[in-house]
C-alpha cells in the first residue's frame, strides 16, 4: 500500500503542470505513503525486532509509529489544501491555511511529548483517527455543499472519493468493534481489521489515480 501511495503521488506530481491542487495532492499522497511505510515497518514487517527483541517486556510503540502518526496528519492537511484549492474561492483560503498549519504543529508537538512521557492513548491509531476525522469530514462537507450548489459532474467525482474513504474507515471500526478478527482467527482464517483497512485504502488510491486525477484542477478564481 505504501509503494502504491507513493506511485499515485508521483503521478499527480508528474501531471501537475501549473496546477497547485495536484501539487498538494502529490504531497499528501507521498507523505501518506512514507507514513504507511513507517507503519508497516513497525506494526508488521519488523515489529518483534523493533519492539521486543532483547527486552524483558515489549515496547508499546516505536519511533516508526510516531513518524507514521505525524506524517498521516500532515498528509490529511495537504489533502484538505488540495480540495479547498479546487473547490473554494481565494477569499475563503487564508484562515483555513493558518488553521491547518497550527493543527499540524500542535499534533506533532503533542505526539512527541506523549511518546516521551509514555502516554500511549495519545500515540494510538484510534487517537490518530479521532484527530484526522474532522479534516476528512470537512473535505466531505465542502464537496457536498459545492455539489449541491453546482450539480457539477466533476465535483461528484470528489464525493465518490470521500464516500470510499469514509466507508473504509467505518468498515474498519465495525470489523474491529465486532471482534471479527478473533472469530475468524479461531477458524484459521487470517484476515484482520488491518487487512480491511489496507484493502479499502488500496481501493481509494486506485480511484484517486483512475477516477479523480483527470478532473483535479485549481478553482478559476485562483488563476
């Protein structure tokens, strides 16, 4: 998933021309891809070696997971910047930009402090989702209001992107809360909530690459 995210981000950058929104999309996807690479290193590929090897008790988290959380928040912020550059007028942008920048800085500082002080909930994936959900919800609201006003078919493609993303996150939460991972593991079926999340995100990246990229452009008021 990390490699695919980096690939899609590179394609947005390669096709950006003078388009700021595609540049922001590329930054968002590259940060997300690097974050996923850090997460996969610690959560999956080398979790034992990083958090447990040679220790009496395993560490609850690692610097790789902290990097993942921070990069994911900045990725979500640049995603929001990409969407507002496409769908909002220039007069609406300055305060949003400042707010997003302060949000990213505040989360980064809080995460580093929580990691050093061993406040594990504040560096958990669940807390990360709580923090970025308003950003994703904001993109959905902006897109929905713009579509309600314009009925633009290109804007509708943005709505499809957010529906895929929201459906993925909701499915992950339901799968996790219902304990389906444990039920399937008891039957020898190795399919976890993380697999649900990763497959859904792969589908989202595929749509961004093949369904959305062609319609992404800056709002005409910015040109």
